[in-house]
C-alpha cells in the first residue's frame, strides 16, 4: 500500500518539494542541489515549514482551549468535558512536556495529559487527544473487556487525526473560532496549500521510517547508516550529507520506545481521509452536527474491537481502506498554473 502511495503521490510531491527547495535555496544563498537535511524545518524532514500566511496563533491568543474542545464535541453530542477532572492539561515545571491519552480501566477512567498554551499547536493537540478520549468513552460498555477498546491503533489514530486537523478547517474556524467569511476567504487558500504540503511531507517521512525499520529487522547486521540515507534519498528526495558514517537514524526516539508503531500514523491519516469524504458525501455536508456525531459515535466508536479493523472501515464507509481518498484530498497541484 505504501509503495503504491509513493507512486501515486510522486508527481505532486516532486512539484511541491521543488518549490520548497527553491525557496530554501534562496533563503540560505545556496543552489538547490546543495541543500542538506539541516536546511529544512527539522533534520528528519517531518514537517512543512510554517509561514506567516498559515500562522493562526493570533486568533487563539486569549482563547479557552478547554471550552473550544468541549464545544466541538458537544456540537456532535459527544460530550467529553466530564473527563477534564481526571486529566492534567496545564504546563508546570517537571511535567512531561508532550501529550497523550490513556484509558486506565475500560470502565470510564480516561485521562489526557496536555501542556496547554493559547496557540494553534495546543488547540490541535487538545482536539487530537480528546479524539482518542472520545473513542475510549463511547465504546459500548456492554462489550466483553477484550473487545471494549479500539479495533486497532490505526482506528483510534484516525479519529484523533480527524479532529486534530480541524484547526485548519473552514467550518471549524467559522463555527468555533468565529472567524468571518471575509477573513476565511483570505486565509483558506494558504491554509489548504499548507495542509497539502504538510500531509505529503509527513507521508513520505512515515514511509521512509517504516521501510527502513522493516529492513533493519530483516537484517540488523547490514550497514544501517548507509541504508538509512539510501532510503531517505529515494523516498524523501533529500540530499544526504557527505559523511554517512554516523547512526543518524538512531536519534529518532520511536526506534527504541515505540518500535514497529510508526505505520499506524499514516494508516490513521488514510482512514481519516476516507471517513471524512464518506461523511461529506453520504451523511451530511455539515460536519459539526448531531447527525455526524451520531454516525461516528454509533458506527465507528461503539463497536470497539468487535470487528477486524479493515472490516470496520468497510462497514462504516462502504469499502476497505482505500488510499485513493488521501490521494484525492492531497495530491492535486495547482500552484504551477496560477
């Protein structure tokens, strides 16, 4: 599936990366072919660079992230604010600086850890983590214990990602952040273009990680440093550094703390794209509605692990996991014609 995704997205990815490389070459005063991993946002090239046109922090300044999150899920009749009392949402010295959600007992003790600041990143993180929390909360409690959970890690990632990306969604920005149509008309072209670049860069990075990790376990005695940069060059189209003798791949924490997990992020994105398109085409054009909430809650969340993950996706959307929906959403390229 990932090999096909690389092939299907190749033309768009190359075009967008060429634009990005030209911008970076100009910024750093070098030729595009002289760019190396350290010229990008991060040395793994996981993210699209931020820019002023897509920075929404000014609109979140002074906002109550807990209320915005609660309002989002309330609009779909999936209230989650009851989980705040058992969660730890504000930063403090010595606290884990990241974010996560845990279902402690499959009986309703669901806890979220965040470090909220009034900016776009933490708004998206709140929506993401409480997407996980909503999944845990609305699984049918009458199911046997072993089935009273998500069907697969990728399905809970899908719900979390579906909600987490709403900070760049026009409907969400209008309904909850109260941005007017004139402001949205100005913002959305840049936001949509940035979301496209972000998704394709993220997908290529995840595929690079997964392909390398798979080959690492197949033959751990091979030259892993060379294998890493060969994979990076082939999939992400980055120019490797001249010295490939360092184990740069080992700097990524997931290799040791979350092995054989990374594919779930992209499988979750593929599922989220498919679910979102199905909802828009077959359930309701208004996503934040009671009808859509009931659909997600009753059809996707409630059955828990009753069905194999791909059988669940087929039951909910009418077909097994199909990357074409992700391709349709993110693999169009219009900038070159504008």
